[in-house]
């Protein structure tokens, strides 16, 4: 379809069909085997709905936007994202999990037009709002996927091909009985280590010190990752929405960087997370002391 001058490309234009609704033949076969045989992380019931929940409830409404994708339910969307993320494509592949309104994405895509930014978000509204925001900002190097990154990453991304994974201010899920809902745990860390290129980094930022300490324990339980706390908690990156709020109010934040070690196989060790049984007071005093070698 020929575009009129100044016509903003729409999702329908991109597909060339003029029809945005999914077709039966386009639906992804539920429970199809993973293409890349990467470790998968069991879906949990998370806010926004896990894929299993959406599957069970048939929530496959068309998404509105330009670079928005529903890869778990639409085969063509999964194929398009796989092509975008393929290792033979130019530019470093970076992943953000939980981009929400797209504030970090905008800063990042603007500063790094050469990068391929692949964002994951489980809330439909955020995907659509962020897409419109990023379209207005001219960030054409973005692709936004509505799905649980833990389920989609093994399907869409080739092992060893991601330069950076950004998980910025993930929900802390305070109560210990909700701990299993936390994004960062050792299964996720192993998945991240598998998709990262040698030297690639998983960056975790948070404004909850106890969460940082607990997450550091989980990341350290994966062989193949080298974990540090960053003295500069901005990590030299554009701020996310939550980070901007913290900076404006003078609240502290923390950043962990897990670097993928070259040639070290990924393995989940049986390390006990020292903060698993820690009470709130212990968690609140959990950063390494100044001068500790864990700071970088
Ligand atoms: C606390 S918000 C942080 C938003 C933003 N990163 C910031 O720093 O302002 C966490 C976001 O992650 C999303 N999220 C949580 N688990 C996710 C998952 N497994 N895959 C994709 N997005 C997820 C939530 O919907 C929410 O928008």
C-alpha cells in the first residue's frame, strides 16, 4: 500500500492487509515448542495477566499502534520480532522489561539510533500509550511486545545475541509470600545469562534496598554472571519514570550490573540467598559496606 506524504505508518499499513484483527491461521499454536531451546521460566500469575491466563481467557484483542506486537498469540508478530532480533541484523540488540510509559525507551532510542530496542510489557494500555509517545518522538528503532518477557524471550531471541537487558524499578512484591512473583530470581537470571552476548549486561535498578540485596543474591546464584553494585546508580543511562521521580525527590536508588562472562556455561548453583530469610531490618541495611569489592 502506497503511503501518502506525511502519513504516519499504521499497524495496518505495516501488515499490508488493512485489517488489524487477528486471523485464525495467524494464531500461534499454544504450547508450541521453544525454537531456540533456551531455558524457559514458568509463568506465574502476574499483574496484567500471564500468557497462560490470557490464553485461557482468549484475550487476543487487536493492539493499536505502529510498532506494537502480540507475539504469543499472533504468529506473524512473533515472526516479525524474530526477524528484528535476528543476529544478522545491524545494530546492538537491547531489551527492556517493563517499559511502562516508555520514558527510558525514549531517552535510550534517541541517544542510540543505531541500537535495536525490543521492549516487553504485560499491560496492554502501557504498550499502546508508550508506542504513541515513542512515535511522536521519532524512535523508529523500537519494537514493543505485549507479553511476559520471561515467556517470550526464549521464543524470540537467539542465545548469546543480546547486548543489554534493562529491568528498571521492577515491582518489589514486598510480602515474602509474594516473593515468587518477583521478576528477578535465579531462573530469570539464568535465562538472561543465556540470551546475553559475552560481555553483555543485565542491569537492575531499584529504589528498594532490600530488593537490591535480595536480587544480588539471586543473580550471584548463577554461574556465568559477574555481579556488581554500581556506585553511580544512574549507570549513565537516561532515567525511567520512576527513577526521575526518585531523583527529583532526592531519594536514593541502587543499580546492579550482572555481566555475562565469556566461555563460562550458565548454571544455577545451589547457593542459598542470604536474604531469603532476612527480616526487614536486615534487608534495609543490606548494601555492601563502602570499599567492598562488590562496588564498581
Ligand atoms: C514498577 S513498574 C516500573 C516501570 C518503569 N520501568 C519505571 O522504572 O518507571 C514495573 C513494570 O513492569 C511490568 N512488568 C512486570 N513484570 C513483567 C514481565 N514479566 N514482562 C514484562 N513486563 C513486566 C509492569 O506491568 C510494570 O509496567
